[in-house]
């Protein structure tokens, strides 16, 4: 179960207030020396490590022994940080979290340290592990450019009047501040949660109080989990739990509380009896602490169960959604397309390629805008250092340097004036010389202040300076890497736009209604077919013609009249129609011209009589088609430049509103096939050649440099 625990302690003390022996404590946490084998207890040591030890220390224990020998009576030789590790992570992953913590906190770079990991069965739950780490480190700031021996290492740090540093290393006071504890707590939670996220675990830890966590859960609508946080925080029992009787008392309390929450079917008298027992045990403050601790353990267990249930429910819902999506996809594929065939034409491909070109143009514009923002944030090394120095000194760095530069200019100006324009008398010379002396004195004071400021930056404020410098340098490097990625994206989208242009250009010479792909096209006309893929023939007006074959047998022929084709020629009414039963070739069928006249049946019913039916050379489409070719062709008409320029002067791109999407029903059925068709037509074969219609424009290749052509051949698999 994920837990959060971080405690920062100065030099440990015994019950009588006496300071712990530094070396013995190091031996205890690392299970070395006197504590290499501890009897009558579970072995819990699993790992130890150390770093930044001076050359004179043969081991970390030698260093801690020297620290103890040089410690003042009431001073401290080390600080200890205790961390709760996670049983959801492996040993290697827990080690990685500690190493990251040491690096981010500055301990790894600036202090001598050692740490150990202990792993044992949880005290009040056999199902869980108590994994934790002890980190010991010296608060002395190591100056790698000023190595010191064992005798000098722990002496008092002193700065002489001339700025010279003597004595031992400086003690970092930062670790005594509340700010450092808050920073370390937040940093540890971030590190652990980052590892949980990498492993895909749906668990998190938080350094926040129970009240803050409850408010966050209520805001997310997780009321059940929020109720579990409505409790007193569990007290830290310390060495009390080492007493076997105390541990057994807590276990008994947990069993009673657990059974009380699970077994709600017991009688009221029985419940009252148990409550009285618990109340009796909580009369004194110590028993009350144990009771609160037991309640907290049960609530944590309940929270874990809720977490598992919700995770299982989410997984179940996700599987149901995936199954539903699959079933809907299968149902859509089973739709009968015979009444509205799926057809991909040259015009459809032209339209889709044009859309892809516009998308690439938009992508170039968006990446250029992002690049402009990112490049404005990139700084050179000098600017970063200046900003960090001002941040650490609250702007004093720039003020002092500016004042010193002005003072330097003033001194040079006074000297030059005194040399070029000599004084006419002694009094004038004295006044001008006094002004020069005063300016030189001010410059000397400013120079001393600047030197002291630099000394503080390199010593007292070194840790803060290095932390800010590291953060800003890392951020600046990220901006640089991001700008490289954006520049690469811009070039990639430009070339893709160019590629689509040279694919769309040859298609303008083809018939836009030429069918490239068709599925379930009819072989002959039926009433269920649709004229232009829109109007069903059964919904059109129909006329019937009776003729006789060579054997004199009567033949019934049915025609569906095409809307808006009625005309009058030589006092004869004519219409265009589609013959039912006529053969269909590539989704098209012949159009008939009918001469019609009004007639009346023997029963007196008026009808339209077909006087003659002549098959024309015209053809009617039985699939939906829209011709965008002319509009798109006009957009890319021939000019001096074969490649349309990609220049974006305004904040937005003007899209051509004439290019409207096809109907949703048609798009839903054809978009998948259309994408596949375009992909097949735009990809080159292994030999570098393209299929029939899709050929490479010679001018496109000739405009590339020899290096670009060689690079493109390598990408396509051509041998050199």
C-alpha cells in the first residue's frame, strides 16, 4: 500500500538527552561493526551506499568517526532524513528514487552522505512490508576546489577582512529552515508519484495534510474517499511500539475495530459492550493515542479496498466500451451498400490531397508560431548567470555592477579632463583633484562591495545559486531542444506539402469522374439504385413502353425519368430517362431520350405514353460524385514557380470556403477506403518507381541539390 513518510532530524539524542555517538549510529543504520548481526529480531538490512567522502576517509564509517571526534559538546555532526519507501516498487526502483532525491536536494553534489535501506514485515499487517531508508549527511558544504584533511575539515569556517577564506568548510544553515522541510516533502512526493506513473500504477502519495487531501477529493467528486480522510491524523508512536505488549494491544484494537465494521448483524447489546471496552481502554492519553493509531490502520485498509474496487470497475467499463465499439464497427461494415455504392474517383483523390496540403500549411504556421515563442525564451550563458545572480541577491548584482561601471567612467572622465585642460591656478587644481580623489574612493568602495558580493555567491549563497543555475540551465536546454524539434517539424511539413503538390498536379489532366476504386457496384440498373448517388430510382416518375421482339412477343420496358430534363422540340415533348434492367459499367449506365405524349387507357385513366426511346451516348452515374477539380485547379494554376510558396504573413490562414465536405453518409462509408487509396497511390515501390498515373515530376527532382537527391534515394531504398 502506498505510504508517505519523510522526517528530517538533526543529530539524534538518547532518552537522557545525551547526543548519540555518530559512528555507532552509522553502524546501526548500515548494519556494520557492532550491529552487523542483531539477535532476536527479523533481519531487515537490504542495501547501503555512500558518496562525496574525502580522500582521507577509507570508508564512510571512518568519516563519521572523525565527525564525532571533532564535534563540539552540544554541536551536531550529522543530519538524518528518514524516508518511507514503496512496496509497489522494486528494490532497484526504490534505490533510484533515493538517488534522485539526493541529486535534486543538493546533498549528492555538496555534502558527504551515506544511506541504508531496511525492509521488514509491517508491524500490524502481515500482508504488507515496512520499507524505509535512513540518510545521514554532514551539513558541511564540500568545496571541491579546496580539499581539506581530517583535522581542518570540521573546523570553524572563517572569512578574513581581505576576503580570504580560512578554517574548515562552511555549515549549511538552509537545513534548519522550515522552507527546506516543505521543499523536501514536496520533492519526495513528486519523485515517488513520477515512478508510479511510469509503471502505470493508479496510486499516488501526497505530502499534504488530511484536510487539504479531503478538499481535493471533494472537488473531484470522490465523496467516499473523502469521508475516509475525515479523521484525526495517526500519531507517531516512536519507540513505544517496540514494546511487545504495546504491539499486541494495538493488534487487538485493530481486530476489534475491523470486526465491528464488518459485522453489522450483531445485537445492539454486543456492540455497546465492545464500545464500552474500547472506551475503557482510552481513558488515559497513551491509550487514546494507541486507539487513534488502530483506527487509522483500519481506515487505510478500507481505502486500499475501495481503490482496488474502483480500478477493477474502470477496467471492466473499458472492456465493455471496447466491445461495444467493435460491435458497432462490425454492424457498420455489414450495411448493404448496393443502393449507394462506395466509389472513389480521381476527383475525390484531388480533393483529399488538397485537404492534406492545407493541413500541412496549417501545421507549418502553428510550428512557426511555437518556434517564435520558444526562441524568445532561449538565453545565452552570460544572461542566465546574470539572471541567477540577480535572483539570489534580490537585484543587487546588477545595481552594484552598474554603479561600479558609472564610477569607472567618472574617474576616467576626470583624469582625461585634468590632463587635457590643465588648471590655471592652484585653487582650481585642488578642487578638481579633490573631485578625482573622491571619485576614486567611491570606485574603490564599490569594487570592494562587488568583490564581497561575488564571494557570497560562491560561498554562503552557493547552494541556492547552484540550484537556481541548474534549474534555469535545464529549462534553457529544454527550450533549445524544443526549438530544434520545431524546426525539424517545419521542414518536414514543408516537404510533405511540396510532395502532395507534385502528386496532385498530374491529376488535373485526368477525367475527374474516373473510378479508381469501387465496391458492390450493380451489374444492371434496378429501382434500388440511386441517380448520382442521391435519389432512388423508385422515387422518380416512371413510364412504361411496350414493344415486340423479332418473334412478335410483347416486351415491357420501364424507364425512370431524370428530373429537370423535360424539353419540347418540333411540338414534341422529350425527356431523358434511365432504363430499368440496362447494363451498368463502372457505375455508369446509358441515358435514353424518350419522346412522350399524353394517353388514356380503355378504363379512362390518363397516363404518359412513350412514342419512342433512343439510346444516347450520354451516361448517368449511380454513385455520388462532386467535381471540385476546376476550383482546386484554379487555386494551383501554372505560374513562374512550380512549387506554391509557403509564406504566412498573417496570424491565420484563409481557407477556401468553396471546398465543402461531402455528405456525412458518404464520408462515413468512404473515408477509410479513400485514405487507403491515397496511401497506396502516394507511396513509392522499393525500386523507387511509382505506379502509372503517379509519377515524379522531373522539375521537382532537378530543383534539389545533389546531396538532397542522394538523401532521398537512401530513404527510398535505392542503392548508391
